[in-house]
């Protein structure tokens, strides 16, 4: 009798220890897989955004092809497309490595689960053998009726029930673990298929990148024949940018803040800073065709450009959109950039220029993604529809790309 009780207690303790170990492994695996899944989802979103940018650049390039004279507009779009494709290839490489890591993790987990399955099946086989002996009707009733009193007889009866329940529990655990193993094996198969798909996509992207780089070289060679015109155009743009930047700084003291209180201003500043790197482009769909700061001129050797903001090309008829909640503090006409609007977000100001129709007035409170005005389409320059966008913190000029979500 003591031996039987000891065996039952041992089996229960062993099951509890195994369950604790399994639960610990499960939660650890779930935590790692959850973090890994989140990374993969965010990477997939970036891949989709890069692909959208590449597709939009292709649409805009098709529009420029209507102009037989290749110019800087086409070169800028090609450069933006090449940059996005390189970024896309980098993300695909990261995703490929992630899938490799996933397969390794899954193989380790499958190995552990197989080991646990072997233990469970061995325990279950021993338990079945023991129950088979105890379920002999004569032995079972002799075991129950051999008790010294009714209480002990009831304990014998309960012992037989618990033994059966324990065997059923072991069987259920074997069934669940087997299903988990099958799911893991299928997951590995799906992951391998994804690796094949990504490999094919990488090969296709590399092929397209090579074509685009060749096209870029040809456009550069064509533009080199017009170096003097390019230099004059660059200097004219820089004078315009400098003039617009000076106008924005000069307007700081005369801005109309509407009904915003000092507390509203502080809150806007904090929220704007909190969303750094997560703010949207100031257009529904756009390609950054001119980056902030000093850049090597793509054609002219030993010549650098100094961009005060970023240039964003989009489709004809597109609207400029507020990137964050704020108040319109200035709207004015600036030769070369048509209409310009300044929106204040606490200590920060965003400037939207090269607009035709303007939808807001000074003092208006605007919300994120609200249309501010229609962007000018230049029929004389390859139907280019380009927004010139600047960002300030008080009077300090900032790089807008640091605040915009990649």
C-alpha cells in the first residue's frame, strides 16, 4: 500500500514539475516570438512603403518622359527611386536573416518538444501498464475491500480514480504536444517558402536596380552637356530658398497664434517632439526628390548644393497636408514659390510652399492631415508637381526627414 501511494505521489510530482518547465518554456518562447513577430511586421510595413515610393516614382517618371528633353526632374526621380530600391533590398536582406533565425529557433523548439514527447509517452506507457494490472476486476475490488474501515476503503477508491484521471491527462498532453509539433513543422515549411519568395524578389530588385543605375548614368551624361545652364539653375534655386528662409524668420514676430494659450503651445511642442520620427509626409503620396542640407551635385563635379528643406514630388492635383495639429500663423506669396503657408506647432513651425489654391486663413486651427492648399504643377518643367517643405524650431532650421516616418 505504501509503495502504491509513493508511486502515485511521484507521478503527480513529476507531472507538476514537467508542467512548470513546459509553461516556463512556453512563456519564454511566446515572449521571443512576439517581439520577433512585431519586428517582422514593422519591417514588412517599411518594405511596403518603399515599394509604394518606387511605384510612385515610376508613375512620375512616365510623366516626365512626355518631355523629350531629359532634365534634372528625371534625374532626381531616378535617384530617389534608386535610393528607395537600395533601402528595400536592405530590408529584404534583414527579413531573409530573420527567417533564417526563425527556422533555427523553430528547429530547436521542435527538438525540445520531441524530447518532451518521448518522456510523456514513456510515462504514459508505464501508467497504462500499471492501470491494466489494477483494473483486473478481482484485484480492483480486493484492493478496495481489503481496507480496514470505510474511510480507508474510500481512499482506495479515490486512488483508483486519480490514477485513471492522471492517465487521461497524460494522453491529453501527448495529443496537444503532437498538434504543436505538427504546427511547428508546417511553420518551418511556410518560412522556407517565404525565403524562396524573398530570394526571387531580391534577384528581381537587383536586376531593376542595375537598369535604373544605367539610366541614371545616361541622364547624367546628357546633362553634363548643359553644365552652365545647370549651374545657373542651381544658383537661382539657392537664392530662392535663402530668400524664402529669410522671409520665414522675419515673419516670426508678426505671426498670428489665434486662440492658443501658453499651455496649448507647450502641449503642442511636447506632442510634436514625442512624435519625432513618426510624422507623415505633407502629401498623400510623395517622393523626396531633394534632401535637406549640403549635397554633392549629381552632375556638376566639385559643386555642392545647400537645401534649406526637402523637395517632395507628387501627382498633379495633389494637396499639401498639415503633418500635425497646429495653427496657421502666416500665408503669403513668394515669387518662385507661389503661395506659402506657415503652421505653428508650439515651438515648431512647418512651411508649405509652391501652392496655388490655399484653403486656410491666418489664425485657423488645423488638424493633422488637413488639406492646406493645392500644389503647383509646372507644365514647362516635365509636369512637375513639387512641394518645398521646411521645418523650424523657433528660428532654427531643422531636417524634416528626422521627424518624418521612414
